[in-house]
C-alpha cells in the first residue's frame, strides 16, 4: 500500500512539473505588437465593379 501511494505522489509531481513547464513555454510564445493597434490594418478604397449595382466579393487571406 505504501509503495502504491509513493508511485501516485511521484506521478502527480511529474504531472505538475510538466504542466508548469507547458504554461511557461506558452507564456513566452505570445507575440507582441511592434506598432499601435490602429496601424495593424489598411483601409482599401472601394473599386468600381463590372456588375454595376451588385456587390462583388473577393476573398483575401494572408498568414503573415
């Protein structure tokens, strides 16, 4: 019984150590902005479309 309790405590310590290490790495991985939040986007001037009065949708996505 004593040996089994020692194993449980040992596993709990290891689990707590791994959780603390994971949280430390996650906290350091957060990206900081190098410019004010207002400058993180750019307003695009509306362009004329070929369809007249209809709305033309162009999707644009960028990882960067």
